[in-house]
C-alpha cells in the first residue's frame, strides 16, 4: 500500500508543476538577476513574474511589498527585529501563548537579553484568543503586536484584520505569521491594516528554504541580513532564483485550488473527523471548530500516548503528527494544547491530521478502516485506560 500522508501542516509535497517551473533555473537559466547581460535579464524577468504571482495570492497592492527570505522562521524574526529597531522609543511586544516557536523562541530571547517586555495573550479551552486581554495589553509602549493568522497545531483562525486595527489604535505595528493560512484561506492584504505578514513556500506545495515577508508600503523597515542591493536593500544575498520561481508557481496553483481547499479538502477532513469520533470514542476535537482551517483536525485521545499511536499508524502506512515535542529525551506535551487547558489524560494523546489537495476519498476510507484496530490494541495495553475502567481517580489533573 502507498503510504498516506496526513501531515501537511508540517510540510507539503511539492507540486510537480512547481518542479517543472524550477528546473530551467538549475541549468540553462543560471544567470544572476543583477547582471545587465542576456543571462541576467531573463532571470530578472522570471523573478518579476514570480513576485507578481505571490503578490496576487495575498492581495498585496504593490509587488515590492514582498521581500523574499529563507522561510517562515526568517520572515518572523525579520518582522519583529525590524519593528524593534524602527520604534526604539517603545519596548513592549504583544503576542500569544500559542505562536509557533519561530516567534516564541525569539521574543523569549529578547525578554531575557534586552529591556523588552512581552505580553502573552491567552486562549480559552476552544483555542479562541482573549480579545479583551489583547486590547488591554496594547498601549503607548507597544512596538508591535504579532498574532498568527492560523494555528499550525489546531488550525484555529484568529481575527487578524480586527486585531490589526486594534494595534493601530494603540500606535503599534501589526505582524501576522500566516504560514499556515496562505493558500488555505482567501487573503486580501490591501483590504486590511496588517503591516507585515510571514509566509513559507513548503507549506503550500512549494520548495523548502524559501519564504517571504510582506511589508506594507510606507512601513519603516530595517533589514535583518545586510549585503547587496537585492530586495531593494532589504535582504542581502543573491536571490534563490529556482526557489523564488517555485514559490511563484506554487502561489499561482494555490490561488487556483483555493476553492477546492474550502470544499473537497474540507469534506475529506470532516469525513475523517466524524469517522474517528464515531468509531473510537473517548476523544474530542481541539481548537475552534467554527473558525478553523479546512484541512486540519487535531483530535485528543484520552488515556493513550500519542507517540504510541503515531508509531502504530506509521506501521500501517499512515503519517500524521502529535503536538508533543521531544525536549531533553522526554516528551513535552504541546504548548498550544497546554495553553488551551486540555486535561492531562488527553494532553499526551493528541494527534494532528492535516490534509491537502493531494489526499483522496479512498485514503480517508483506508485510514478509517485501520484506526479502530490500532486503538483497541493500544488501549488494551494502556495502564491509564485500565485504571480508568476500574473507576480510579488518578488525580492527574493537578499535574497540568
Ligand atoms: C512551519 C511554520 C513556520 C516556519 O516556517 P519555515 O519555512 O519552516 O521556517 C512558522 N510558523 C508557522 C505557523 C508554521 O507552521
């Protein structure tokens, strides 16, 4: 059996059309876009087209609002550090407890190493942001608010257009990590007050190691990487031409398949989710079901270890992921699920299923046939499950 890939929020398979678009730029089209001769001019034209394709996907008003980077992580770092440098009279950052490590690791470092205060806005058990708390945290000292558009673990979508307006009311900049949102939901930046937005190629069927930071025209900006005049002096280094061309093609394809994402992919996800809830029991969906990416389903299974589930699914040829991260040899439950207050007995059993336009109805059927057997077997082996059945109070909630 062909393995079934349900881990598209970790990375996606590059579209074959993207590869085809990239190939000439690894061989005959090797010029440097900055060169004034034939070789450079053709490559320059390809970069221009790619920039337009991406501009159109995110609804940017101008193509020069796009700055290419090495990926989502660099875009996130660039946005925050630029804001701090341009607004040095302010020293507070507002963000959330559920951001990607590309944000949290940086702001944590800034908090420890500089005179910078970070406000971490909480989420409720459904993963919804505490908007009142956000409003209160904004003030005359806020440099920037950075709130993700969609959460990578649960798919929960935050109301970033509204959050951007609130940030502006406080005189602060607004950045959003939209790595999971771009290509999955319609985005029209020119209709919002968002100042900066991060995206990444490999999350939308494009290549790895390429991303972009949107910076609204007129927003003051300081580069993270200084060097040549590439990207209008905002990001030095010879352009990664094949990857930029690939991201352009991936953007064009994402725009064309957006409606499929919102219909066929959603139906597949829903069928998978309902099937699991119905057949397996003692599990629940985490995140804001009303405002969620159409490809993502994060399900917490009680009294069972997520790593064991993944291992058995992997043996059955099914790839998904758990929210847990391995830190110093032990499994740390996901910071996102902890922030939502998911109870202890389910925290370690959360599995993220993330689909894409590459998945088929047949694959979902295969998964739904394979999973019940896996869970029956694992629960039979689980001391937590046996204890639950004996009706013992494990007192585990205190542990959270
Ligand atoms: C994957 C991801 C990133 C990191 O992007 P890279 O291109 O892998 O650096 C940042 N934020 C979110 C929400 C992501 O899902």
